C-alpha cells in the first residue's frame, strides 16, 4: 500500500468514528421544533469536552463553541475563552506593532 492510500484510510476511519459519536449525541433526544438539548445530551457533551477539549468537541458534535462553554460554566467547570497560545501570540503581535510605531512606520 502506498503512503497516500494509508492516509486516506486513516482519515476515513476517523471520520466514521466521529460520525458515530455525532449520531450517538443526536440519538440522546434532540428536539427539532424548540431547538433545545436534553439533559443527557448536555452531560454527554460536557463529559466529552472535559476529555477532549472544548474546540474538538464543538466541531465533532456540531455545536457552537460558546454554547458548550456556557454548559460547562453552568456546571461549575472553569473554561478559558481561548487557548494559551493565543495570549502569547497577541503579546508578540502587540510588541512588534509598538516596535514599528516607535521607529515611525
């Protein structure tokens, strides 16, 4: 087997697993008309978010990230607004901007 076909098989397997988790989440009792989630669905999403992370879970289950963060905060679980690397990136971006402003650009 070539490297490319192996990668395609791995991606297909991962997507299949993700689709199974998404289907399991929906099967826990999604109501179409009111667009509300059941307690079981919220608990499933919160446990997955604690295990895998907020961004991963939101993409996997098709939820908005802020919705998932709201559910976590409601259960008393502290969640950062963004990952650690964002704060470092913002610091260095501002540092570079100030440096060039001091030089007159």
